[in-house]
C-alpha cells in the first residue's frame, strides 16, 4: 500500500562560540569538574553571548540544514520549532526563523514540551506531511537555557547549555512497511501530576518574568529511566521493529547515567548510542537535533539506518520517534 512518509533530507546545528568547561563553573560555584563528570557525564557546554537569542541560534542551524538538503527557504512550507526559551512570549521564534530564511509562504509555529520538545515537534511535522498540509517541514529544537538558570542552585545550573539543531523532512512515497525511509512511528506521553518535579518558577501569567529552573533531580532521574525505556519500546513496536533493528539510539542528552541505564533497559549496546552530552550539556529541546547532526558528521548515521530517538522533560512530558534515515 502506498503511503506518504516524512523523510529526512538534511540537518544542521549551531552552538554558540563560548565554551564553558566544568572547571570554569567551579571558579564561582561550589562544585567540581569531578562531581559534574561522574554524576552527569558533562565536561563542557556552550553559552549564548549577551544579546544572542534563541532565534539567532535557530537561524544558523536552519541555514545549515537547508545547505545540507540542497534547498532554500522558499522550498520549506512549515517550520515547527520546539523551545522553552523563546525570544519573547510572542511572536513565535519560528516566525523569526521563517522571515530570516526567506520563506515567504507556508506557516511557522512554536511548540512547548521542554526537553521532549523535539520529539513532539517531529510528531507534529510528520502529521502535517502525512495529511498533505506540508510537503517540506523544518523541525527545529533551540534553547538558551543559560538565561533561566539560578546560579545559586548548583544542583541545576551545572547541567544545562545552549544550542540549536534543525532537521528537514520531505514528503515521499513509501510502501507502508518498516523498510520505508522516513518517520515510521512516534509515541507521545505526558503526566501533569508531576508538574512540580521540574518547572520554571515564573511566566507571563504568574510573575510576569521568565523565572528560573527548579528541579527535584533524583525524582526526575527515576522517572526518566523507566519512562524512556517504555516509550522507546512502544514506538519501536508501533513501527514493527525491535531493539535488534535499532542502528542508533539518539537519546535526549541530559545525563550519561540516564542514557546508559535506558539503553541497558532497552537492550541497545552503548556502541550504538549517540552521545554528545560531554560537549553540549543538557540543551533541552535542542539536544536530539544537535546529536543527529553530530552523528551524521561523524559518519555514524547513514541512509537506511534505523534511528530511535527518546526524550523526557518538564510536565512531565516524554516520547519517542523511530526514523529510518
Ligand atoms: N556540585 C557538587 N555537589 C553537588 C552539586 C554540584 N553541582 N549538586 C548537588 N551536589 C551535592 C548535593 O548538595 C548533595 O550533597 P549532600 O549529600 O551533602 O546533601 C550531593 O551532591 C548529592 O546530591 P543529589 O541531588 O542526591 O545528587 P544526585 O546523585 O541525585 O545527582 C543530579 C544530582 C541532578 C545530577 C541527578 O539527580 C540527575 O542527573 N537527575 C536528573 C536530572 C536531569 O537530567 N534532568 C533533566 C531531565 S530533562
């Protein structure tokens, strides 16, 4: 049976220039390189320069994805941008990218599922493509989390970084089997009973300011491993595949221990897990597209490979997507 599939045809990333090593944080915060490395796997992260906005990071990543796909802005008819750190409450950061890349038609909007945002955005783009509302969609994950950190809370401020990644999806015909290229399945979940485990203590209708990240780290950790393994297995089953078919697991890059425990639960060996957390820290919605772009550059993900992505964040919101590149 002929079906429409959303097929990956280009990706790009941008990281701000400023590299902040763990040792630099330890100069002003009561922490150490050894503590951060052993608990999280993070060695360094990037911070946006003063005045450098989420849209600025997104625009560079978007242009690089267009180059990679051999396209221009006018070839794209939808942008779905996942961020929890938009330039402004409105307009959407996506429309700023739309204007900058010269995309005169179509539509662009932001979605908010925090660290799970890229997976949620992929599912939206997939639906738009499969229902004929877009032929080519750009999915962006972009964050400037350095703007919403409490520098007096060492349990959170050492974890996060800034960056942006973009992936272009194009409608192509498939056979409707797991051998097709493109997005094969997604699984989206949330449970608002866990709002208090990970949140920002401000916002337009509460304090009128952006607020800073608050997190019950150990609780989030426990939920993460269980929920990520479960959503990963569900998405794979929906795609008609098993863990043995997974060429690359591309998890949300929050913490190396979460990634390795989830991979073990799923039965995917670490040699098949894309890991970038050491260089990027937790970049929330940007972490998966950043990791995809790095993996493509490393020659890890090749055409035809099965890529399983999974992420969890505030909400709690979590989910997974299976893509044959
Ligand atoms: N540097 C040094 N010590 C630190 C520290 C830091 N940056 N942050 C916390 N500590 C201390 C604590 O104060 C505590 O000290 P105490 O024993 O004297 O009270 C000790 O380290 C242990 O703290 P705890 O919070 O139990 O550490 P942990 O092993 O749970 O690690 C996290 C903390 C945040 C690294 C871990 O819980 C985690 O990764 N959670 C998941 C977070 C995450 O990834 N969230 C994003 C999901 S999208």
